[in-house]
C-alpha cells in the first residue's frame, strides 16, 4: 500500500509494504522527526489523485530549476559575488587615500576589527534570513516586521542598487583594459605613460559609456538564464580569477625593493588611530568588500535548502574575501614601491604615497595604472599575463555584478513581475542610472563615497530587524533549529548583533558628521564631496521609500501576495510552506481511498 515518509524535514511519497491498519504503523513507516514542521498541518496539500500528482510533479521540477546543483556551486557563487573589483580595485585605493606618510597598518587594524564587529554578524544574518524566508529583502522585512516597516528593507535594496549602477562602470573599465592589453604594441614601463592612458580613457573619451553598456549586456545573458547559468559561470570564472591573482602576487614579490612597499603597508602611525575618517573608510570598505548589509546573500541564499550551511558560509566567505583583499593590497603596494624606487631613487615614502593618491580622483585609477607597469617588466609573457589579469578582473567584476543585479531581479519578482520582466527592468535601470558615472569620473567618485558609506545605515536596518524580532529567538528558531548539518550559532553572536553592530554603526555616523563639520567650515555647501550632498541624496531616497510604504499601508496594497507560498513564516515556523512540499523525492499512489486512509492514519499517529 502507499505511504508517507518524512526525511530530513521534507515530506515525500514512497512505495512501502505496510498494513495501514497495523497498530505498529508509525514504526513501520519509519517516521523521522520533521524538523520544525508539523506534518498534520500540511497533509491536505499532498496529491490525492493521478492528475494532482502530475501537476505537483511539474511544480517540483520548476522548484528544482531554482536551486543550486552542488555545494561547490554554492561556495563559488558566493565567492564570485564578493570577490571582484571591490578587492582588486577599491581596497588598494582606499588604503592609499586613508594612509599617512608613516604607514598603513592603523587602517588595516581598523579594517580587520570591522570584519569581526560589523561584517561577520551581518553576513550571518543575510545567509540565514534568505535560507529561512526564501524571498527578497523586501519580503523578509515584510514577514518579520509587517507592512509598516517594509521601507527598511527597501532602503537596503536601494543602496545596493545605487552601488550596482556605478559598479557596472568599473566592470566596463576592466573590459576596456583587457582589450587595451591585447591591442597595445607594448605595455607602459613608467607611471606617467600609464596615467596618460587611463586619463585619456576615463576622462577624455566616451569609451566608459560603451564598456558600461557592454558589461550590462554580458551580465544580462547570465541573469536571463536563471540561477543555473549563474552557478555555471561562477564554476569556471572564480577558480581562474584566484589562480591569476595568486600568480600576480607571487610575481610582485620577486621584484627588487618590493619589500619596501610591504614594510610600508605594515608600519603603523598610531597618531591616526583616533581619526574618524580612517574608521569610516575602514568600516565602509569592509562592508563593500564582504557584501555585509548589501542583501546580496539574502538573494542567493533564498535558493538554499536547509542542508546548505548558512552559518558556515556566513563565517567563511567574509574571512576568505578579506584574505583576497589583503593579497591584492600587497600586490599593488609592492609593485608601486618597487617601480618608483627603481625609476626615481630620490623619492621618499611620502612622495610615493602622494603619487598613489593622485592616480585619478580618490585614487580611482590606482590598479589600472600600476598593473600594466608591473607586467611590463615580466618580459615576453608580460602582455599575455596582463591580458589574462584584466580578463580575470573582468570575470570577477561580472560575477559580482551578477549578484548585484540578481538582488534587483529577485525583489522585482516578489513584487509580481515575471523573471524576464524583472531581469529586463533591473538591467535597463542599471544601464540608465550608471550612465552619469560612466560619463564623469567625478560623479562616480561621489556615488562611491555616498553609497559606500550608506551601507552603515543598511547594517543598522538589518540589526534593527533582529532586535525587534528578538536575537535569542532568531538564533534558536531561524538558525539553529532550522538548519540541517550546519554550524550552531553561538550565544556571543546575540551580543554582537544587538549591541556591537548598533553601537559601532551609530557611533561611526555621528563621529563622521562631527569630524566633517569641524574640519570644513563650509560643510553645508552643495559640492560633489560635501557632507550636505551625501545627506541630501540619502534624504531623497528615504522620502521616496517612506512615501511609497505609507501609500501601500493606507490603500491596503499587498505587494507580496504571490510570495506567501514560498519560504517559512518567522511567526509560525511550524507550518511547512508549499515550496517545501514540492521537494518530494518520489510519489506513489494506489488510489484516492488509500491516500485518504494514509492521511487519517498519519493524523492518528502523529
């Protein structure tokens, strides 16, 4: 006769040789505890006829198409989402701009502390939140906090989207430099020539607009293919990128005087330890680096099963990411110091740092200026290796950009759009909003400063969700009781997310504002790099989100009616959702009567 089996928290049908009237039915059925799910509340949703079975099987197949194939695919996709231009382009330039002539170690200390105080607790929230709710940040905030505070999730999505718009421009730069490395007759051997090439491209031509468009088109090919295409792309691109980065790092260490740059990187200037701008730069860079509070991993982990280790990934990915960032900084600094000492022996450390800080507004051209110079001294393979480096940097940017755009797509789908409509809307808006940054490098620098620091507010929003719901309850219900074969979340995380994250985020914002007002008497003027401009851009987004949220509450508009069948409800975690029931491994039906008997017997014995 037909029977029902529960395995690993998932219900499914299976052919069993049992007597349904046997009083030992429960043991014969080999019932296993079903996690936090109550079987009896979901039995009526099981198929009761062959026609229902066919429909249910199709639903299961559609659900299967929206999950990762393997654990290595999950790992590489998450790594691809964070390892990219943020590590290779942004991190070295932020170190350069935040360093003093004595050294950079104080920045690295602040950056490392930010990882443990800020990024790790928030990364774990993202992975576990997405795995449990299987929805977008908007949907997650809606389920946890109700209709009135959805705008907090909207803020996180908006900030990440604004970063996505100019981030696509940087990916376009990488594509151009790959082309240029192949097309040049020889690589530049001095910094002046390399800076000239960068300025002609980034500030004196419309190439960035074209390459920005090309980056969006390439990413669109993966986004339209769904999560399976994204996984396949990362399986190839991420290992290639890591291999090239390790080789480049190793080669930079062989250059004469490279140790001077490394020594500078690890030399402290304790007088800068209490400078607000240093801590703000370190914290925002770490958030940008790891993707903490960008909600990228809420999007990716919404495709997780309960067996995917959300706590494990939320801990390991940020640590691996920061190791890659440090590798990139060592490569750039050893290259810069080695080259300048050999070409200009009279330069002091202070003079070298000033040159690094002058490579474009905010050192935006640092990596693009110095990597070609490094490979020019490799020899005959220099052009080949330089081309491979920028090809892999392009790959890294594309895999990260896929994760950024995917967040917009998942959010649009939760609001009722089809996958194709959501993908087209996300790509088109990225193209349009990124165009000003492509045309003007000063606009790009402004956007990077404004929205990079806005991640502090995103982190506070995410911590607020946990505090309102209850940190201990979140740790027990959403994380430890829900995950299968995952690391257990320790109690110390409760203190970190409910005390350290809010205090550090709020303190940095207040400290940043105080320092800017004190150091700049004309802080109120509207310039591209003023505090007033930053606050104004934030205010515009806040007002739009709160207005839309208020109208939705007033008019009783439910944007998430299509999303309720997916994922779990944090306020009723015992209920098994429809998408979980679609994960049945095998169906067996004898007749409608036998199925009904099975349901009754199941209720009797549970």
